[in-house]
């Protein structure tokens, strides 16, 4: 499978999963909406039934009050009076309850007010009838019950209650239809959602199985490739090791062979410097023909030259100085190359090393140099690691020497070495308050024979390159953080327990 096909398949899977997620969200939202609507419609249906029951309760209590009042009027028994009073209390509470239930409907609210007024009128008539009964005036009470106004009040209550029932019947029918519709929609959405979930699940299973097959095929191809890759890597590693050894041998031979002509140049330069006196004495004798005696009798002091010859003597001396300076620089570079090649051939030996003890020993060797530079070297507790001791000495000797070498003039030097461990690595920082390094030169200083800043300190530009090579062979990293006139911090990260591997051998 090509990379483009794999990307297209991944894109399709992502789109399908996104679409499925959006569909599920929409179905869930719609289901919640319709379920809530069905719940509200069902609640309204229940509310309608409650209103009708409350109307029936008011009428029932009215009949109970009327029956108990008549019984008391005819028999004057206290139990009928007690029943009558209880019914009156229930009537008032039921009417208030009915009015509260119908506050959401203006029509029913108006009917409730009218019913309350008619019921209060009827209750007044009941009280008058009971008053007759309490005075033992049965005829007056019966006349009161048969009065036209009483019949009108009963008729009014009946009409109002019938009107309220018709309104509630209408609402009940409408709300029942709405509740049925909401439940139907909720069921439909739920069924559709379940079907889509099943379809998405089936599609996901299909995609997972297809991806699994593709992964199995890729793993099989990878295993086959690894079989060939291991052989290829072994061959290439051997070739690379042989090439690196050849490069080191070549560098050693070239550096060693360069010394022979360099020694010859140095010898002939010394002879030329010795011949300079004889040459310019001869020139002086030619310029002064009246000078007595042969050349060997001329005074050994500097001969008196004409202005033109004196200028020639100065140019001659300057040229010899340049030649000697260049020879010295080339000799130091050759020595550095030989040193690097010897280090490249050395095999590292991991041993336990107390970094604080090691760095304190290095600080002791440069104590005189630090005293002359008015600098202090502060060493905090450092971890014990397993690494090559000689390489560590070279690394931190170079970093501390550079810190002392590049301090600012007139500023007391402060060099701090601190360390900590994290995730199996030791992190050691060498900080100073020296002249600092420009940001654009942070990588340049680690290149071989490259230096940064003013070239007013001795050096060949191989120290930090050598330090970085050693750190890498020890399985670590080297970085710098610095600003001009703000000091530098070199951070060395090394494994706490380094095992001898290819980095520590000749590669």
C-alpha cells in the first residue's frame, strides 16, 4: 500500500468516525427533545385528569354538605351537623385547589372564579338552613331549601361545572393526541438511532478488521525487510568502521608526514636568520667601499645601513617573523590532529566516577591560574556516574580552562559547577560570568578549528570540538546558553550508568 493510499484510507476513516459521532449526537439530542416533549404532554394529560377529579370532588362535597344539612334539619342529631361542617371545610379547600390547578388556562380561571362565587352563595344558604334547624324551626328550614334562589344557585353550579368539564375534555383530547405524537416520534428516533448505531458498529468492525489485515501484511513485510536490513546494516557498519579507521590512519599519516617538511622549513628558516647578519654586513660593506679590512674584520654589532637598506632589513625581519609564526601555528595544528587521532583510537573503559572528586582535582590543578585571574571556582554536590574517567577529565578540564581563559577584564571571576540527575541521566552545568558568546556563534564554537569573538587568547579552535566528540562517544549531549557580556553556561548530559558500546570503541 502506497503512502497516498494509506493517507486516503486514514482520512476516510476519520471522516466516517466524525460523521458517526455527529449522527449519534443528533440522534441523542432529538431523542432527549422528544422524550421531554412526551413527558410534558403526559404531564398535561395528567393535569387535565386532576382538574376533572377536583371538579368532581367539589360537587361531591356539596352533595355531602346538603345531605348532612337535611339530615340535621329533620333529626337534629349532632352527627349530621358534624358531617355538614366537615363537608363545608372540604368544599372551601377543594375550590381553592381547583382554582390553583386552572391558573394556566384563562378560560378555566374565569370559570373557577364563577364557580367559587356560586359555591360561596350555596354555602351561605347552607348556613341559613342550619340556623333554622338549630332554632328547631323545621318548616323555615324546609322552606329555605325549597326557595327559588337555592334552586338557581344549584343550577348555576351545575352549569359552571359542566362548562369546566367540557373545556377539560377538549384539552384532554388535544393533549392526548400531542402526547401520542411525541411518544411516536421518540420511538421512531430511538429505533432509527439504534439502527444507525448498529450500522456504525458494523462499519467500525469492518474498518478495524481491514486495518488489522493491512497491519498484519505490513508487519509481515517489515519482518521480511528486517531480515535483509540486519544483514545490510551489519555490512554497512563494518564498511563504515573500516572507512573511519582508514580516515584516522590517513589523518595520522598525513599529520606525521607533514612534520618532515615542516622541520626542514624550520631548519632553513633558522639558517636564514643566522645568515641575515652576514648578508646585511656584506650589503653595508658594499654601500661603504671605504670601510677598512675584509668582511670578517667588521665589527659584530649591527652594521650601519643606508635608509633603503635599513628598510629592506626591517622587511626581512618581518618576513622571518611571519614565517616562524606560521610554522608554530602549523606545528600546533598538526599536534592537535595527532592528538585527536590518538583519542579516536583509544577504547573507553567505564568505571564508577565521583564527579565532585574529579572536578575538585581539576580545580586544584588550575588554582594558581584562578588566583591570578581573581576568580573563584564553586563546586556543588555532584552525582556518581559510571563512565570513562580520562574522557571526563578531558571534558571538564577543557570547559573549566575556557571559563578561566575568557573572563572579563576587571571583573572578579565566578565559575560554578552544579549537577543533578533526571531520568537516568546526569546533567552537569559549568557556568561563568565571563565575556559570553554571541548567539550566532553558539554552533560555530563546536566546529573544528573554528573560534568566536576576539582572537586575543591562545588556542587552535579544537577544544570544544574535541569535548563534543568525547561527550557523544559517552552517549551524552553538549549544549551552550550564553549572551555577550553575560557569561556562559555549558550543559553536559551523560548517562548515569554508561555501558561500553560502539561509541566507546574505534568506529
